[in-house]
């Protein structure tokens, strides 16, 4: 074997390994300030953590998807079964980069493509709030994912295409209150994970941002929440804020399905944040959702 051929083989093997490596955040991005528990509680409700992980955070919920079965992990402060032994940096890498404490890629059933837009200081506050819960020793089983999706290293390539900390909707034209709403919708609340259609690789199609799509639960569709006539065009900002607070639509219908828990979580937020979400949803580009 010639030296040139050997070098070629090494390059062929090395390039994919480099491209798919897990990337973690710079520890210097984490603030040294004491965590704000009140903000951590707000983020917990805005993110709907209990909706997936359970009221006691013990996890176990199964998500049946075209790619396999994903089991929601225990995130209680139990040091063995949960995340009690995690540092704030561990949680930041999980939420902002989709990387486990052991250096593996997480599957994007965990919505880190949205959480990547969160501020590191907010992750610190959320970790402090999660640590106030009772530890639960519930051990959650492994995911059931077939080939080729069971090759976690390949998720590194998926992240190259879909993982970004840049906002979906640019700052231009957004008021200060709508910018706060953008943060709650795009990052913490991860609303796009359900309300935005996905492509064949399971990544969000941001060209149809918030235009609705198939229900992850497998029944029906998730509605369009852009200001299009197929969405929220007839709703005022006050209507949207009131819906998030009470669960009642302008037609006196009520939230249904998985949106019930989402609404109940948002109802824990201050009125100013509900108004911010409403302002953002009325400011995003109107989409018909016809492409889904």
C-alpha cells in the first residue's frame, strides 16, 4: 500500500468522524451569578417540562414516531436514575447542543433544536428549579430505534443542517414585546416543534414556520398559528393571550388534545408574557400551510 493511498484512506475515515463529532458549549458562556429560582419556575412552565417528563419528572412517556420509539427520560434530581449528578454545564450542553454528559448526541425527539436559542443564564435558573423537586429513582428504558437511525454519530450531520441558535424570525420589524414573545415561542416554549411541519429527515421546515402539520400523537393535525386566514387571522392579540390564560377560543370553544397541557402551563406565566407571545404570533409571516 502506497503512502498516498494510506493517507487517502485516513482522510476518508477522518473527515466523517470530525464532521459528526459532538460540539459542546464554552464553559465561559455560563454566568457566575446566583440562579434566580423564580425565573427558573417560569421557564419550567413555559417549556412545559412536566407535560413530557411527568409532574414528578420521573419520565417514562413513550413517543411513537416514524423513526422509532423514544422514551422520555427521568429528569428528577435523583443522582442515578435522573440528573441529580449533572452540573449546570451538563444541562447546558444537553439543551443548547443536544450532547449528553458522556459526550453522545441526543436524538432530536428532545427539542434541543429549539432550546439552542435559549440564554445560558436561563439554563442555570432552570437547573436550580429542577433541583428543588423530589428525587425519583424510576429507571426509564432505552429507545427502540432501527438502522440507520440507531447510529447516534450520524446525528452530528443532522445537526449541521438543523441545529442553530439563530432565531427563525429576524429582529427587523419586531417590537420589544414581540421580541420577548419570540424568545418564549421559538426557544423556551418550543412551539415550532409541533406547529411547524417536518421534512423526510425529521427536521423542521422553517419555510413553513408555525403553519401547522401532522399531529405527533398520530391523530389529526396541529393547527396553523400564523396570522393567515387558515390560522389566527381572525384572532386579536387579546384573543390569543386570553386563550393561553383560560383555554377559551374567541368562539367559546376550548383547547383540546395535547394543547390542554400546553395551555395550562402557559396560564402560569404573567400576563405580560402572554401578551408578548400574542404580539409575536401576529407579527410572524402568514403561511397557508398548503405545503405540508
